[in-house]
């Protein structure tokens, strides 16, 4: 469903992502785990088509920068970027039209309800708190019912209820057959939901873990520190 | 103080280091530097041409008008919360055990540095101005000094007014009313005289160049200093410059003694400035960033890339400006004044207006709404071809030009009884010229990135845009000269401009498919 092959990204002379390859299948939740500066956001941006890179990225067989691929994936950036002058409702309307969505109203109401945005539909983007902006950013991304969804540090700024809802959403997306890729550096935040973990360090995938291989509760944390050189 | 000098020094060094990493941009800056030096040398050798130099009274009137405009605009804007600082300064400096006055000087130096670009512009245009206005040798340095003084003084006075206004509710309104009342009183003799003589242009020039202004504090002082460019530096210029220096130092001492009180005021101003800078970077005007949005009933109905167009139209409607801005009305007023005041052939007046407004369009550094789109990831993710996204993002700006052109040239043309075909084609030239600038800006963005394209925009607009405009203007002039058919000439210019716009669209389209190019 998502196939990343030999992706390398330089910022000037700095090697941010070094020959990364992985695949994520339908109905799978994969985590990019790594310390700050490991290259997690960079690889997500490469997949989203926001950066130039060497290598290839395919989404359901389409090159990631093609219009066909853009119809299939969504991206939730680390920092929500909303339009100041558009209300919450108008953001959804805009996305629905830009992606040519039909019959989205019911689903929209449902996700608004889940993220406590139902009573804020007339609020402007700039009037929302950072957490609310993040919630709206998530809502606009799931509205398109993507086949592949990329989350960059999605829990930043969210309240405990929203985090709980978001985790539930991850699982629902998985059940619906969506390939979910989440970048984070907080191990606890993805404890119960992951299928596969790619531990990133210095631009490389330093280790891959599969849920079926893990036995102990602390195994992810132990592997993370072993790979990245830190201590618990 | 040493820590503040450290910030300034390191910022400068780091910016230069950054430039060294981008040789293409560095070369452009070096060329600008060389042009400035050449400009200074050429202007030193250029004698004011007798047949071009304007009447000294007109030059005096232009100076006084400019000073009035800057003072009114700057002081009124400062009441909205002016600040020299950025949020990093607030977080690091305002909380540090540093002398408040030193921090103020630091902010002041930064503010002055920000005006360097304007001075570059002055120096590049200076040889033309010297010939046109009949400036004396050495006048360029006097103008730079006067300009720095004008910016410094209005900024300081603005901060004093802002700090004072915050002490009690209602003071802001009082000060703003006083500023506007003073301007009305200062300009009142112009319409009074115009009614008597029936000549608005002459009345304006007569009043703004009259010696009575020396009795008006600040405006009169500045007027005298600026006029030194034509009259030479005499005791009068020195005396007025010293008044202004004393007034600036007094304002500075006042702020210095307010100590931390000022910082409290500066904090809100800085937050506002930060928001404004972000807005400007994202392609919104400063006014929009602090404007309240209206509630409007509007549904986005178009699909795909055209949803971007409708979103922008929705945003425009919410600001209340929609397609007619203050600039449009100002240009229309200018057109009507020209229609009544200029003793020239009617179609020639309209042609001059077109030239003047195209020049304004060129030198006014306006970020278009398309730049705002590039700051959000949505534009890159929307499943539509980049060319369509580019078209949809720039269409509101082009529509605005169409409305503006129709308003200015339609009304002025009707007043002047110009043939409808000429009016229509001149509107076409106005809109297509705007198109050339819009898509040329996108190419600049592609070549130099956001920050540098903003800095270099004025430079490129002045140099290359003249060439670009000539591509349409020269054939149009030849056609008009040969056939005496203005409509045909303007039609040719509009077609050439449209062709250029399409060419630039194709060259700049990468900006809408790859954020790294923007």
C-alpha cells in the first residue's frame, strides 16, 4: 500500500534521511520512533510529496507526487496550519470540495463530535487554541477517508480526551483497511496500538520491530535506548 | 550593552554566512551593490537637465506632501501598537538583567537596518530623480539623512504616543482624532483656494510649497531639510535639522526614563508585529492581519483546484474589502483629479494615468494572496495539476485588477469622454500588466525562495520589469504613432502582456508542486 524505496534526503550538505526503505500494508499501524533530529518528519514530508528526494515512493502503485496518489493519502503536519479567516466548518467544506468528496456531511458531524468541535463550527481558524487547531487539522485529514494517512507527532498539544479519541481513531482507520504511519518520539503514546515500529537514528532505520515478535512490556523502550544510545 | 552588540554582530555575520552558501543570491546582491556605487558616481556627474527639471515649487510640494503622508500614516499606525522588537527579543532581552535604554537603542538600530532597502531604492532611482527634480550635487546624502531622521523621529514619537495612550482608555481615540484634525486643518486651504481659482493642481502646489509651512512644527522642519536638496545646505537647513535632532533625543530620553513601563507596552506591540510579519509573509496585507472578519453566507461550490479560488474569494469577502481596496479608490481619485487638472488631450491623460499606475504597481511591494497559499501544506496535497492550482491561486488577484482597472479607467475615461474601445483596451493593458508582475513574482519566488524574493522583489521589479514593460510598450507606441489608433496600440500591448504572463506561468509553476522551490 505504501512503498518507500531507497529514499535519501539532503538539506544542503546535511544528510537527513539515508537510503530508507520500508513498506506498510493495508490495515497496518506503523510507527516511526526516534529521538529529535532522527529524520522522522523529513521522511513523512518526503512521502507527502513536500520535499524533493532521491529514491521512490509509491502509494497503492502510484508515484506519491501524482494526482492519483494525492487522492489516496492524507497528512497531518506537526504544526497545524489553518486559514485564519476560515471557520472550522468552512475548512471542512473547502477540503471536501478540493478533494471532490460526495456525501461527507454525516461523517464530518461524526468526527466533529468525537473531537469536541461540534459547538465550534463557526469559530475562525485563528480563534482556536493550539490543541483545537490540531484537532481540526486531524479532522480535515480523515474527512477524505484516505487509504494511507501520515501523522507527524499527532498528540502534541492535545488534551487527554482527544488523545484517547485519536488512539481509537487509529484503530478504526486500521480496521477500515487504512495504512497508518505515525511519527513520534514519545514511546508511551503508541504503546497499545502499533503493529510495526521503525526505530530511526541519524537518518537511518536502525531497527524494525514487529508486534508478533515482542514479548515483554518494556521491550520497545529497551530496544529504543539500545539503538539510539541513550539510557532509561 | 555588549550582549546586545553581540546579537547584532552575530546576526549580521550569520546572515552573510548564509548568503555565502547561496552563491546565486550573493551574486544578485553584489550586482545591486555595484549598481548602487555606479548610481552614486553617475548621479555625482549628472547635471540637472534644464528641460527636464521640474519647477522648484512642484518639488517643494512633493516633499511636503510626502512628509505629511509619512507622518500621518506612521503616527496613526503607531497607535495600533508599534514595536521595534521581535518575540525573541521579548523572551530573551526583556527578561534579562539589561538596561532598558540599551535595549531601546538595540531595537532602534534594528529598525534603521530594516529601512536600508528603502535607501537602496532611493539610491537606485536617484540619477533619474536628480535630473527630474533638479537636485544639487551632494543632495543624495542629504536626502538619505533626512529620510533616516524622518523614520527615526516618527517611530520615536509614535512610541511615545502609544505609551501615553495606553495609560487611560479613550486616549487612543483622542490622539487619532487630533492627528486627523491637524491634517484636515493643514490641507484645508487647498480646496478653499481651488474653489476661488478653479485650479486644484495649482492650488495644491501653491499651498504645499508655500513658506507658511515653516510655522508648522515638525512638518515645516522636515520640509526645510528636504528642500535643502534643491536650495543647497544653508543655515536654515542646519537649524531645522537641529530642531528635529533635539526633538528626537527628547522623545528618546522620555522613553528611556519610562524604563520597564515601556516594555509592557512594547510587549503587546511586539506580539502584534509578529502576527503582522507572519501575515505579510503569508501574503496577507498588514491591515488584514488585524482586521475583524465579517460573518458571510457563502458556500464553496467549485471543486478541485477552483475550490482554492472560491476559498480566497470567501476570505476576501470576510475582510470586507472584497475586490475594491483603498488603493483602488485612491487611484480613482487621482485619475479624476488628473482629468480635471491636466490641460492635455483626453486620451493622453488616460495613457499617462496608465503609465503612472503601472509604475506604482511595479514599485509597491505587495505580496499576493497566492503567497499565503504556499505557506500551507494543503495547496500541495490537493489532487489537482499544479498549473490549475497556480491559476486558481492567482485568479482573485487578477480579478481584483480587472475591477480596479474598470473602476479607474472606466470612470475617468467616461469623464474624459474617451472612446469606449480605448477604455476597454486600456483596462486590458492594466490587467495584463498586473498579470506580468504577478507571474514574474512567482518566478522570483522560484529562483530565490521566500525571504530573498521579498527582499529582491523591488530591485527586480525596477530593473527587469522596465524591460518587460518595454516589450509591450514599444510596439504599442509604434502602432499608435503610425496609425494614431490608441485602441489598436493598447490591444497589442494587452496581447503581448498576456502572452508574457502565460510564459511566466509555465516557468514558475514548479512553485505550486514543490514547496522546496518556494
